[in-house]
């Protein structure tokens, strides 16, 4: 017992020490190595502490105290774009027609997760705590890319705390659970500000460099249900509510041209071509993280084989637009310019299985098809999403006291061809985005 306590303390310390770095994209389903190896088809099984994410009702069937520490390492090869963009060409005139090849910067992200559960002896009551990141976003393009008017760097870095209570009805082999999602997010954005000249076709005039930093802390809720009508069959359902993040922070604008000086209401009489002036402001915006509903059924046709099928709905229509409100009069001309998003609700389908090769070793595989929520009209370099095919494999080694799980997943983004270049707003592009992602997961569970 002493050795287990020492190991558990070390795991908790590691969670606090590892920096929380986000994966490209706005939702990371890979929150547990066991589930990840089965294509995240885990809503009905939910039989390790990561059930707190996949279906919190599953913790009601866990024994004693269990602590799980894991992480997902996400290697994001460069997203490639071929086509035209509002700044493809040589500004200030003649832009938007030259064909370019742009590559987003390569990234490696590590997203750790911590889960702890406890079932009270002699009572059908369990409690749990999860610490993870569910809706991160990060994307970086070169500072001189043809997308610099929309984005150079963006990062949404959330950390989610989920205290949960679950209750088991033993006569029915049924469990229910409910919990809170306390989400703290740090948001950063950097881009170059440009403006077209309405009288000059295919023009784009540099104004300056805009940087934003903000934070928010808000609360949502979650609930789950797990039913085992037979030893070989289980059903699961899990719901997570919307979370409205009201973000406040600071903005800095560095005027780099006479046109930029005019925007902030400063005279250019005493400036040279190389003058620079910086102004600051408080800034606010709102992001509504979507609700989600997961449904799953798991079947064990033989003692060694377990299979599961899941379907998950995500209410991405909560992301209707993005608008920043600047409080400084010098940045007033940047207000009143909402960027439409118009995302749509979508379904994700997951299939996975596990085969017990020996008493202590399980082999796993899975597949996941994820519909993308971003319409053709608003897709862009901030999140060049598309429908995704994910293939995963993994294995788990376990005994009475410990479990060690590892997983690998390859996600292929279907080539996304777009034609939404807008020379009036200097947004969008006409061309094709290509992306692939490799994910490596690992976790260890200690059982008391």
C-alpha cells in the first residue's frame, strides 16, 4: 500500500508539472488510451477512470479507489494549402490572383489527463474528479504567409475540472451520474491588419500588427447513464452541456503604415515611412462551447472478445460568429465587425473492439468517422477542417493492482477544396487544404 501511495503522489505531481499544450482542432476526443485504441468507442464500456470523460456513470461499477494518469501526444504534420488567398501576390495591388503553396507550422502537442475515482464500501455511491482539456485549438502560419490578414497564431488553451457523483441501482444493474464542468481558458491571437481600397481592384494595404490575450472561467454540467441488462451486454449514454466562455483581456495594435496611423486617429504629418506606434485596449468576446450527446452499445459475444458501436452528436451550431469588442476609442474602427462562423451540428460514428489475448494482455483496434461542422462559406486557415477518418490500434497490460494502456491513431482529413475568397473582407481562399495527424496515447491506472 505504501508503494502505491508513493506512485500515486508522483503521478499527481507529474500532472501539475506537465504544461497543458493543445491539439490542432477544437475538440480532442482522445482522453483515455484504452478508449483511444478502440476508436473512442467507449460510452457503453466505460470501465476505467477515464469513464469520467466518456460516460461518468461507468465509475459506479468500478471497485475501490482508482487513479489514472495519461497523456496524448499529437504530432501535427504541416497543413498544406494550394490555391489563391486575399494576400497571395505582391501587396498593395494585384493581390488575390497569384497561386501559392502555403504550409502551416509543424506542431507537437502533449495533452495530459488525470482521473481519480472512489467507490464507497457497502454503498452504491461513487465519486470522481477529472482534469483534462476537451476543446483546445492551436494553429500557426508563417508571419509572411498569404493568410496573415486572418491569422498568424491562434491558441485556445482550456483546462477542465470535473467533479462527479454516480449512483448504482444494483437490482437493475443501472447507474446514473452527474457532475460539473468548470472550464478555465486562455485565448491568444495574432494577425496582421489589412484594409482594401474600394476604388482599387485586388488591393490590400497594411495597417499594423494586432495581438489579443484573454481568459475566461465558466461552468457547465454533464450527466451519464449505464445499463447492463446482461453480463455480455451494456448500454451507455452521456451528455455534456454548453459552456459560454465570456473572455476578457488585453489587445495591442502596432500601427506600421500611414494607413494604420489614420485608423487609430493619429496624424501622420510628423512620421516617416518607418514610424511605428503602439496602442492598447481592453477587449472582450464570447465563445459558446457546444453541447454533446454520446450513445453506445457494447457486446461480448465470447469471453475474450468485446465490441462496441457509438454515435456522438455535437451541437457545433453554438458557434455562430466571433466578434471582438475593443474599449479604447483609438481602436473603435475595429468594432462592429463580427466574423460569421455558422457551424452546424454533426454526428461522429465510432467502432471498436478488444480481444483478450491472455489473462493479462488485451489487443485493441478501432475506427472513427467524424463529420466536420464548418460550412464551405466560412472555412479558413484558422481551422481548415474536413471530414475525418481515424484508425487506431493499441494494447493493455493489467493485473489486480495496475493497468498500462498504449494506443496509436492516424487521422486522415479528407482533402477540402474551397472557393470562398472575399477581397472585400480579405478572408477565405480558393484552393485545397490537406492534413493528416498522428496521435500517441499512454496511461497508467493504479488500483487500491
